[in-house]
C-alpha cells in the first residue's frame, strides 16, 4: 500500500546545452539514491539514450518491455521513450517503492510546459509530482546570440530589414524553456570572462520568472542536492507560467528537419572540418552520431552545435552490432541527398 508520490525533475534546454552530460554525472554519482531517468530523443536515432546506456555503470542489456526499461548496477533505472511515454510512466509507478527520484530529459526541440501539464492527468498526479523544471543553458551560445536573442533586439532587426523572418522559433523556444524554469544551469562557463557571464545571466533573467536561481557549471558538475528535492509541485502552478505557445492546442516540429545519414569515414582528421564547413553552408543546428574508423576497435562519438564540435571514443564496438557511421542532422530546410553528396566529397 505505497502512497508516496515519486518526485519528477524535468531537465530541458536547447540542443547541445549539456543535458546528457548533466544526467551522466547524476547517474554515476547517485550516492545510494535510486534514480530513474527517461530520455526522450528527437530524431531518427536515440543517440542520447545510447550514450547513457554506455555510461559504464553496468546496464543490463536484456531490459524489460522490449528494451525500454534498463536496470543499472547502482540501483538506478534508465528508460528510452519515443512515443510511449504513458506506458513507461505506468511501469515506473508500479515500482515506486524502488524509485527515489525520476529525472526526465526533454528533447532539444520540446516545449517543457505541455510535459508538465501531463502530470495533471489523474493517472500521473496520483503517482508523481513535478519536483522542478531545470533549464540547462549553453552560456557561450547565448553570449554569441545564437540561441537566445532578446525579443526587443529581434523585433528591431526585423523592422530594419524587411527580408528578415518576422519571428524566430529558436528564440521563442529558448524563452519558453526559461519561462517554465525553477532552476537555470548556466553551463559551459569555463573560459568565459566575468563580463560575458554577467551579460548571459542578464539575458536569462530577462526571460526567467522572478526569483529563479542561476547556477554556473562546467562539464555537468552540479551537486545533486542542488538538482533534486526542490519540492515545487510544478504541476499545480504551470498554467500560470505564460509562454509563446499557450494558445496552441498542439505543437509539432514542422519548423525543423531531422535526418540521418550513413557515411564512409576513413580519416577522423577530415570529418570535423567537413562537418564545420557543412554547417556554414546549411541551416544545421545540431549534429550527433557514431563513427566507425578503419582499424579502430572503439566507437567514435561525434557531437556538434553551431561551429563547435567534439569527438571522443566511448566504448568498443560489440560483436553483435553493425559497425556503421550514422549521423543525425537537425536543422531547417535540410536535404538528405545534398548533405550526403557534400560530405562524401569532402571526405573522399
């Protein structure tokens, strides 16, 4: 007869802000807390879920329910969700005596408010409460004006240039993520000077609710007590947090394209410059995927946002998996054949 509600923390943030890094740190430093994590990835490949399952803390590959639910060696759980959110939540509710906290990572293109409102449904309200909404912000990107343009400045530019789009879905999404936040992680602050950081935080405070705390962080290093146990019961107040999309009955991602390419990569040194050049020519917001290199036993992870790319070997290829290079591109007006041809030409 377990009546305790599971506190659920929703982690949102723009593409490449570092949500997965934050969750990896959370899981590997659980300190006896039994944490369930749900990863909801946008795109054809659940790459963030793969990274979490490869975090090195002992996942049971057999899982449950066709692999949706994975046991971790430290007592935590890892779930991957595409469209089956409700059934996974039912599974977790049935195991509430085994779970101390639930953490849900939204996709980089998701609106957090509708997800919080889902916890108002009786089936979820009886088993869960939204402990807090945490927004992870890519501080260098905000400093560069890439994903967090001030609405007044955007409107001034629009009025000055009739050829400029009248609205920026990226800026609106960023503002909506801040408007629903209980805590903001100002991420990737390493190397930034004090003036730039103060400017970034001023931009955030202009959009976030009054009194929301900002925490500076690098490499996902945030104390667990800062992230969990805020006890905000956000499902009770979310309707009062106004966003750009409040009048919409539903939201889709028609503004964005997501496509997956399979490539032949012979030289790691050529890949990152080729991707950076591709981003300059096309409206690409995010690149992520796995790469197989000739003679390499390890799988290469590639991630990029804007002109910033990172690559590292995460684990050995398993004997039962196909070694292939597959990259996901998220952007606007992307053409698969064009990107494929340009990349293969650059890699030849």
